[in-house]
């Protein structure tokens, strides 16, 4: 193991401007690692039955493979109920939780994730965490380990959103000019959609906080892996920040409520905390959901309609930090200097279920 001088770990919390922008009356996001535990808080019996019924219905309709999870969304004033279902393409994947930097390097090599040919498929192995002594590694070694351990999680989280979008496109294609997602008898939705499909749309509308078809479609979309990696590197000091090591929080996400880690430099009167995730994948999922649904990133989503070029999309992230344009410039520099766009061609080596297309009809009774 190559070792360099230890330096003080950066906390890298979100700035006040970023937090205010993320809040924007819609709330900051916290997706705990124990999603199922969050899902059954409150009315346990109702959630269990509802989740089971919806999952069985969606699977029978052939829409997508689903796994029980919950999505907890918190604001300073109110906590909404956890959603009963969500796509979980990580089900069945091996998850490694490492105790040291040396172990992480060994596991990357064992899983063939240390040397990955360009454009190749990535083994379906997830790393739950970055080790506490990660900062002791030589910088070049640490950066490579950080990126290669993050890659499978980024690909899985991105594919989950891509499959939500594919299913949504397939449903909306049945309507000439879909508008409001209001599912009453007079709306016409029940004439063309099965109950599981309507429940799926209800799920997306709640998750992404929009009932306007065009706006929902603009929100349910992906971002390049290179952009995900660059922001994770910036916000977590390449995996060695306190929040990355103690919370698996690699994007500086804040939360409000009982859960979370209190920043050491939090100002008097502030009540935000740093969100805690059980795995790196949980942090990536929360990050993507943040960009896809909060008002602060409306311009970013509009830009994404025109391009998926990570350097251009980076220009829509000026509200992520108080540094504004300076933050964007550094983000672009990280993408270019580290040649992160090479990761945009990778796929996860896993046979995943086929999402319903526009010509898939509801199952016969």
C-alpha cells in the first residue's frame, strides 16, 4: 500500500446557498440506508399489505422488477410518508463493506475492478463504504480506487432512473397529448391503462413531485456517470471527507429532522444535519433524486433536454455551491483532467428485466 502524509479531513458540507436552494419549500432529501425499515414506520400493517399488492401487480403487468424500499423525504416542518416501492436493481448483487484502504484495493483487484478495459462491462459488485484510512493512500491510487469503487453504484443508480423513464415513455406514448396525471373516471386514463400502470404513475408522481406529464418526463431522466463522479470527488475530497467516511455521504447532502450527523461547524440556530446512508449507492440515489426534482435545478433539467454532454450540464450546477461559476469551472476541470468521460461508455454486467415499451398492453384478466 502506498502511503502519504495524513492531512486533516474536510467535512465538505453543503453551503448555506445550496441548502436554501435545495429546500425551496420542497425540502432537502434524506434516503436512509435502511429503506425497508423507513418504509414500515408508522402504519406498519398498511404499508406491508400495500407494498405487497403493488409489487405483485407490477410484476404481473411486466412493467419492471421491483423491490421493497421506502423513500423518506424530510423538511423542517413536515415528514411525508415513505413510499412503499422503488426500483432496486441492486437486489442480489454482492455488497462489500471494507475495513481498510488495503482491503479496498485488494477487493477491487479480486473483483476485476482495478483494471477495467475502456467501454467494457463492470462486474455487478457494490462497495458499501470508503474506509476510514482512505486518506493515507497516495493521491493517484486513492483517486483511482475512489472512482472504480463508485462506478458500479453510479451505473446501477443511473440504470434505475433510465428504466423508470423507459416505462414512463411507454405509457405516455398511448396518449396523444397527455397532460395532468389525474386518475379519475372522467380523465380517460382508466380506459387505456391497467391498475398496476396507474399505480406506477402514482409512484413516479409522488417520488418526483409532479403530476404534469411533460414535467414528470423532464424530471425522470439520467445524468452522465462522469458528472456523477466529478461531483462526488469534489464534495467528498475523493472519498476522504468526514461525511464520506462516517455517513457514506459523498455529495454533501443535508437533511432536517432527528436523523443525521451534526456538522462541527454548524452555526447557532441552524438545525440541518448531514444525511447518513447505509451504502454508497444510497448516496448516489439521493443525489440523482435531488437534481431531478428540486426547483433549484430546473435550469439543469431544461439544459438536459438539449444535451447529455457532462461539460455543458455542469453549467447547470452553479446553485449547488455558494461558489457559483467557480464551482462549475472546477467541476469541468475535474472531468477533463481525470478523463472521466471514459466512464460514460461502461455498463453493469447484469441481466436485468426488460422494461415495458409503448406496445406492451395491460395483462388480460
